[in-house]
C-alpha cells in the first residue's frame, strides 16, 4: 500500500535566511547532473529555481523531523512510493535517488558537504574541508553503500562525532586531555584578520559545514 499523501509545509528557513536558498542552489548546481536523474520533469539547464527539487527538499525535511527510526534507504523508498521521485526500474536512477537524499541531509543539517567526485560506486563520501585534518568530527570521509540502511544517527556517527556535546574530548591520554582543557577558542570579533593575513601571512578559508567549527570550539553543545 502506498503511503498516504500529507500536507507538506515549505521550509521556513528560506524566508528567515534569504541567503540560504541561493546557497542550496549553488550546492545543487555544483554536483554532477546524475544526482537529479530521479527527479521527474526537471531540466537543470532551464530551471533556475529547481522547483521540483525543493518539493523533494520539503518532503525530506518532514521525514527527518518525523518520530521513529529513519534511514537513507527508508526515506528513498517513501519518496518513491509517494511519486515524488521516479526510479522506473533504472538502477542508475535508484542510486541517484539515495545520493540525493544523502546530499540533502548534509545541506539541511549543514554538517557536511557530499563528495561525489571521490566516492566509490554506491558509497557515501563527504568533502574534506579541513585540508587533510581528521579530528573527532571527521574520523572517516567514506562509508560503504550498505550504510544507507542504518538509522541516521548511526549513519552520521560512521563519519565521526559531528555533533559533539559541550567540552567533548576525543582523546583518552592524560597528556592529550590536559592540552585539550587548555585549548583556547578563537573568537573572530576579537582578532584582526587583515593583520593576521598581511603581516603574519595566515591564509583564511571560509568553511560552511558546522561540524568543522564545532570540533574546534570546546564551548559548543
């Protein structure tokens, strides 16, 4: 039996933060076009607003917020049964649909960006945004294809502690923990980026993913 269609509320974040829709559109356009194979009637070169995709976005948002366990496989099946995405016995479209859910999960939570350029077939990879540094939040950048059937909290933990509790320390050694407790948090409004760049030669890079910031802020929770 197909799931019952329910009323979907558009994501209010796009009204509260006008930049967010532009940011999401940029993320979608930066992906390989195969990511959109499962979307019916979408023409990426002609649809500047991606109306069809944002319908999928709102459904995924509701599925994530619904009570009970959920997985990439489960949400993909629900979207297919509702007719929101179309697979039509196409193996490439079926994998594309799972990839789309995986990517949207990252963009909605802003915990990671998907990396479809380096992932193996059917696997799940996140973009290296910390220049090769793999801390507690990014222990692994890749997961096997079979991880798509895991509950979302377990799936996210497969990459690392992306949402650390306050004062979380991933080190077990006494010396490492002592260093962690002495770590200072850099607050942007208390430093002069121009002097650090021009005089000290530091290079700054903007990183969108929250997990990278949370790992380096011991006050985060």
